[in-house]
């Protein structure tokens, strides 16, 4: 697995401090993007958190997930959360060390009382002393929040720089892309009181090396008030893959009002990813579990069809120029501004997601914009199946015959078939293992590329 070395440089460590004026939670920022360009240590907010104890517990949950490997636990560097300021909210996101759990805290306008919220994306320093301090915050005493350095004290920071270099696995970046594609296909399956959610979590076994990798449970929402365990999947059941990973929510549920559960709408025997969204005063905390605790988001393959579309990359450049850290991306408005059909705008958003520029908010059923320091042009390098499919097409190894295609040369030919709905299947080992559950194999992807090219050529000829 390849990694990039990502450098964090902070003017000083993030900390909780107390003075005669009260408590302050200072989150120090590293380099990041803003409307004015790249800034070494951007400043996004100064004011108060309206629910300090709940906010501290939620931020601690984000930090704990970032510092944990749920599959094959081992010591690993914790990646500092990504913070995006959208003008009306702050979003703090991270993945677990194993890339199988995604977490996001949205601090909405009602949760903040202070200066205007800026625009941009950066990382914030989360260190061990800060985590211990967050765990001690309680009661109703006010808590100031600053995101970014105090401009009045910058001159006192000489010699106090905090610098860390950590390996940034490519799967972490790919996880951002795949998680938003998966979430966009989910729907609300249950909404239960936080007390019921807390009671349910208490029934879960504590994680072990064996259980966290192999356990999958199913629950059925009952009357909108609780979740009833069931022994097998059914049309109304919701999958909880590696449910022990949900225990990360325990510390925050005492501050919550309700919990929403989102999942795909399908009746299958296979496990599926799931989202638990915790509603807090002025905030939302989202926890997304991968399809299996041993399986990270990075290999799901949900982005491959859109990446294989010839026009998607060009469309992505146009759509990217129209984004401006919107907290809610309006596809219809983007379609109007770009002069593109909505389907092509959605494909372009998927391409942008491969460089971490796009996320998805289930509560608002909309994408949002963030800006990580990566290029969408590197998507193909990060997706070996896409590279393999393009190589097959370039070599002329795809031969179409109606609903059947032969892909490969010599003794390595696989048959790709289309069913009545147009869904492709293949005779290769990848398809036999995953049955399309992790996106298309390179052979099916190559067939889609050739068919798309033929369709475009036919359209051009007809236009002439």
C-alpha cells in the first residue's frame, strides 16, 4: 500500500485553557485552502459553543475514531481531523486507522455563537493532553472555541511550532471518495430515541480480535421507537457489520436527543455498510461503518463507472470552478450554471470526490464541498482496476457481440454478459468472489468503456 508523507505544522498545540474570562478550547490549524488561496494557519472561527459538554464529547469521539484501528488493532499514527468551514457551520471529519469507520461532526449555526464562520479546509491538531482535557469538560459553564491561531498572539509563538510528518495512505483518500458515493445511495431506515440507542449499545459484546473481524448482526426497526435483533436478513432488516464499532458512540449518546439509522434499500443476504447519525443540540455526529470490519472503504469501487466515463474528467474541471465551500451543493443549480445534464454533474462530483473535494450529508440529502491538497487527475493512479481496464481497451482486447463480450487475449479470455437490466457479470475470479459487491471488475469496466465510446461515436455520426 503506497503512502504520501503529509506534514502538519501548527503554531502551538491545541489545548483547553482556563482563565478569569472562562474556558477556551483552542484548535490549532495547519496549512489549508481558503477563498484567498493557500494559508499556512487559517483562522475560521472565534466564539462560544452553545452546548459545550456535548461538543466536547462529540469532538472526543472524532479523535478516538481517528486514533483507533478496529481491525487487527495495532499502534498507528493518528491522522489529525480535517476541518471545513462552510460559512454557516464547521465540519470535522476523520477515518479510523483501518479505514473501516468514517466519522464526521457537523457543528451547525445554532451550536455556535460568535464571529462569522469562515470558508476553507484545513487539519486541526488533536493531541493526547487535549483528549484528556476534553474528557473532563462537563456542566453548563461557557466554553469559548477558536479554530485557528489568535492573531493578537502570533508574535509570541516563536519557537513553539508543532511539526509532525505522518504517512497518509492512499486508501484514506480513496475512502473519502467511496464513502460519499455509498452514502448517497442510503435512505433513512429508523429513528429512535437516544436512550433506546444507548440501551441497544449496552447489549453489544466488547470487541475482540476475532469478533470485530467476523461478527455481523441484523436489526429490525420496531414502531419507530427501538431496534429488535433478528437472526437473519429480511426486507425490513438493517445490517450492523462489525457492530462493536458502534461503541464509539457511547460517550456522546448521553447528550443526544435522537439517533437516525441510514442504510441501503435492498433485501440481500450479504452484509452492507450502515450510518448512525446522532442528533445533538446544534450539532450532528455521523458514524459510518464499512461492510465488514476487515474491509475498508477504499476498495468499494463505487467511483469506477463515473471515472471511466470519458466526459466526466473534463466536466469535473468545469464543476470544480463553480464550487465555493457550499454547505449544500444544489445539483440542479450546478447543472444550470455548467450547462450540463444533472447526470453528468453527479458524475463530475464523483470524480472530484476522488481528490477529497466532495462529501455527502445524509441529513440534508446533499453533497458538500471541502478542499484537500490533492488533484483529481491522480484518480486513475489510485485505482488499479481503472488502469487495468484502460490497458485492455488500448490493447484491443475487448470484442463485443450483442449482450456478450470476450475480454482478454490468448489463454486469458473472460466472458462478460449483460442481463436484462444491463448489469454486467464476468467469469473472472474477482467477480466470482465479490459478485459485483465491490464495484465492477476490470473486464466489465473495459466493456463499459468500449460501449460508451461506441454510443458516443454513433451519436456523433447521427448528428452529422
